[in-house]
């Protein structure tokens, strides 16, 4: 892992993350209640309307593990210059390196908890720079992760 890349798998990221990442986490945390993680059915997009441009949903299949982009927010599409919706995450992951980005998704699945990435990524679009991302697991049965919800925080460059 590069020196400028930081992955945090506990709540200590809240000490230095941006306000929108904090809000995404607090929303996820409220929706999970006393469970280890909420389900997709618990998530109401109208409650987080202003965060939607940075939201990504990833379907998680098991045996073998396969991650597929279900929904990619408009900020992420703008930053990438393309829309990977429907594509395999391994082939379309957008991070400092594809392997580091994929590992963040896998950690959230294995740990069944949010994983924060702090990575200075300049997107192909010079108007946007990523300042941090949070990958949060979702589960229909409370045990197995069947979806990931990520929030990618972008700063608009002048």
C-alpha cells in the first residue's frame, strides 16, 4: 500500500473524515440499529438526497465472490468519465490502484463493518479530486453481506 493511501476499519476515521463521509456513516449506523448492518430495504434515498451524487451500490454474490456495480452516483461517473453500472468491480474499480480499491470492498465484506479510505486521487476530470471514501456493508439476512453502499467524497477544484 502506498504511503499516501490510508485504509481504516474502525470508527477512528470519524476523527478526521469530511462532514459528508461522517453523515453517510451516521445514516448507515442509525439504519442498522442494534444489528451488525442494515439491509438495502432500510436505505431510503430520499433521506440522503444531497449525498446521492457520491453514492455507489455494489451487488455482492458469493461462491464465487463477484462484485457488480448496481448504481453509480453522478459525481463518480463524472470523475471517472464513464459509468460502470452493470460492470464487474474488478474490471472497473477506480482507486489509487485497482487492487487497493478492490481490497477495500473485500475488507468491508469480510469484517461486516465500514471501511474508510483516505486517498488523494486526481480523477481524469480535473474539476474533481477525491478526498475520502467509505464502504458500508448491507445484509438482507443480518449475517451475509449481499450489497455494499459506498460514499465517495469529492472536492470540486476551481
